[in-house]
């Protein structure tokens, strides 16, 4: 491809002297025909004309500017000039051809990489070449449409006048380089040819020019990772020889020399190096050891990261440990949850994880979810419910109306009424289908809850049976006759009689080996029932003992003297006296060395019986307004009932009030919650009043996961 190079202005000014306009018009047609034999002269002229038109307004061609005494080039000289340009271009193409194949691209006259079929012209700027200001000014005044025609005409005229002159002396190269400079003012340009990479128009090859030692212009591609600067290898070799401290200094100095864009580039390169999925890279055993330190909530979030993390975070043994830490020891309810849940992806590969998720949902139902309307179980007329038992889906309530009733916790229906006592029922125990009751008629009765049949009537006490404790197949009963009796449940036989108290026995605990009893004689006694021997008499209280807890190691007693005492069962020594309540401690529960006590002063306290410290006091603006009648607690919550007609939920760890679970409309005017019993998913409350303002009934609240 040949490009017609325009003649410098000084030359064509010399060549037109003495020529009239007519001869100029005559000559104009000749070069056009002679140049039509080149590969694409018309295209090159057209492209060059368009380029100049972008800088100068178009218009009609004026008469040539005349200059004196300087001849212009001839047609032969123009041909020589074009041949010389072709020869130079051919040499450059051969040099470039050693690096690129013929199928890719050729080097055009301007030094750009371009497909040979491309007809678009590319301009390259060279700031190192300059043009005489006067000549440049004359060119600027010349309309762009006729510049090349003037150049051709001038060269034809010059050939006639000076046929032997050297073309290189009559056509300075600076003229054309100045014209090209007007097409682009930047030293670095991107290739406008769309054929270089039609799929990625933005990824043009960038080129520039520089001078070598001989002053020749050298073209090269901008440095990339694949084509780095030649000095970089030496720099990297030197960097690798340095010590760590030297490298740190070099990096600091390098950062100081960088522009913000370069520092930003460093960040983009460095940051991904620290974003490594180390969990997926570790062996499974080590990855599980790391994940075991996460809380269950964080473990659930980690499972949402990716498939690898989900596979590891769903490990069954991992979730088994999490369940044990929450007190979940079996999977009895997992199949129920699977059957009830229809959500997508709800059935995971880990049964222990599902058990934990179910437990978490239940906890949220207790804490925050709206309370569902309770089931109301009406019975016992206007009598007081004196004792309450809840096991599985059965509820057993005893009343001073001489009866016990068996209820379904699922349907709320009364399944049967246990009748046979001739006095009020004041104590009861239940295990499975076996129910044992004690009455003011001085007897104990053993019942089958499924059939309602009285299996045994246990005679022996001479006064009201006020308390009892069932363990395995034996039950220990305490009476106002100041004695305790040990009974065989399946046969109804009295095995042992424990005598030693001086007043009514009010509370009793039995762990299968030892019996602990508290009485109105201010004493607490530890018995060996097999030998019918009192091992220890725990003295210290100054008033009646109303409540007891025994875990096999410690005995905890609550008294009307407002104190709570912690004793060692082996030695009988008093380890701690817990002071803080202002009245009778009516109810207590002990689990894992944590004691929760309810008092008639309307407060509830949480204690550590190992060090004797009070951990929490459940009071404040939301505390009960009357005596605490009953309480239950687990590892998360404390549930308390009161004479003020409310049942409250507290956080056992923080002591914060959560919300009211039950609030009777008659509360404060006679409505009372006498007893409560709770499981993981249900709460049973025995409510009524002593003045007829509230009907006697049972309320069953369900906090289980709803069926979907």
C-alpha cells in the first residue's frame, strides 16, 4: 500500500513561480492518472484529505501561492520519491516480519500494525520533528481539500524546470510529518484499526517512538508481563539477593515512589493473596477441629459460604457435641421434625444438627414468638389444686376435693378421674403410667393412669401424708406423724420406717441410696433407709424447714427463718448459708450446682452452691407483686408463678425479665397460680382463686415447633 506524501510548502511555492492558473489546471489531470496504478492511491488520498478536513474547514481551492526563484520537482522526481518511500517501507516490513507472521499483520507506512486489507489510515505523531513556523503557517492557510492537488501540480512543474535535481532536496520530509502531527497531539496512540481484534475493541496495541544511538526512530510495544522491560530481570535478580530487611526497605521506597493508581494496583494484586479458603485446604479432621470452636450460630452461617464449608459444617459428630452442650442427649424427636417439616432443604444430612435446630426453634417460641391460645382444662369445680404432675402427654392434678384427674396434654380432655381417697389429696408422684397419691386420710394409693384402677392402698401413717418422693420402684413418704416410710410400689409393702423427727415432716428427697428429710422441728436429717439409721442431723435453721433439694453430694434446705443452707451429705457440715430473702423459701430447684429459690417476699434468686454466691436476683419493675408459689428452670429460662396471678419467664444467665406467659384477668383481686409444671415444649399451670373470682382450671401452653 502506497501513501502519497505531500510536498513541503517551501518547495511548491518555488515551483509555481511564473505559472499561470491555466497551466495549473492543465497539469492537475496528469498526476491523477499516473498515480492510479498504485495499490490504493485514491484511498490514501481520500483518507488523508478526511484527516485534514477535521482540522480545517472545507472550501474551494484558491490559486497557488507564488514564490520566486526556486524550481519545483518534476514527475520523474515524484516517481523517484514514491519508489524510495516504497523501498524504505519494504525494509521496515522485512525487519518486522522476523517477529510476526504474514498471517497476522503488516507494518504500514506509519509504523502501525495493521491488516493489509484494512483501508483505514493511521497517523503517528513525532514530537521530535519540527517544521518552520512560516511554512507551517502557509500550510494552515491552504484549504485542505486541494493540498494534495497543489503538491502534485508543483512537482510536475518542478520536473520540467529542474529534471536533474535530487528529490530528497526538493521535498522536505518535515512538511508531511507536520501535517500528520495535526491529526494527533499525543505521543502514545492506540491503533484505530478495527481489524486488529474485532472482539475486543479496547485492547489496542500501544506504540511509541524513541531515538536510538544513531538518531533513528525505533518503535516498540508498551511493556507487559509477557514483554517486560529488559532492565527488569536485573532488578529482580538483585531483589532476590537481598535479605528480608533489605527487601522491606526496598518495598517501602518503591511505595513512596508510586502514584496513587499504582498503589491501588498493588492492593488489587496483594489482597487476593490473603483471601485463601484455608478450611477447604486443610484435611477434614483439622478443618472439623477448627469449626468445633465456633458457636452454633456461627457454624450455621459458615455452612452458607460454599459447598465445601456446608459439607464440613453439617458433620454429624460436630453437631452432636453442640447438642450435648445444650443438654440434648437423644434424638427422640428428630423423626417427628422431619415428618412435620415440608420446607425445601429442611432435612439436612445431620440428625444432630436437625435436633439442635428444632431445639433452637422451640427456644425462640418461648422467648419471642407470639403465645398461642392455651388449652383450658376445667375440673375440680371450685376446689384448690394442691398437687400437679406432668409426664409425657399426661397431666395429673390432685385436689382437696378427694380426687385426682388424668388429662391429655394434646387434646385437653379429661381422660379419667381417680376416686377412692376419703380426704383431700395433698401430695402425688408419677412415673410412666403409675401414679401415687397421699391424702389427709393417712393413706397412699397406687394408680394405673391408663385404666384409672387403684392398684394398692398403702396403710401405716397415722396422720396426713404431706410429702413423698418416688425413685425407681420405691417411694418414700413423710407425714405429720413425724415419721417416714419406704414402700415397694409394685407390691404395696412397707419396707422401712424412719423415726427421729420431733414434728411434722414437711419435705423429703430420695436418690435410691439416701433419704433426706426436713421437718417443722427445724431439723434436716440424712437417713440410710436400708439400716433405718439416721446418719446426720443437720442443725442450724431457727424455724421450720419447708423445702429441700438433694443431688447426692449436697443438701440444700429452705426455711421460714429466711435462710438457705448448703450442707455436705458425707460429713453433715454446713458449707454455706445463703442470705438475701426476706421470708419463707417456698420452692427450690437444683441442677448442676445452680440453685433457684422462690420466696414469699416475691423475689427469685439464682445461686452458685459451690461458692455460695448469689448470681442473679429476678426482681425489678417486672417482678411478682405477691408470694412466689412455684418455679421451674432449665439451662435457658426460669419460669415462676405467683399469688398475683401471673407466670413469668426470665433469662437464667442474665436475670433479665423476658415476658409474661400467663396473666389472669383476676390477678391482684384473688386470681392465683398455684402450681406449674413444664417440659421442653409445654407449660401446665394450675390456676384458681380462694374467693371465687377465678374458676379452677388447668392452662396448657404449647411452644413446640408448629407442623408445616
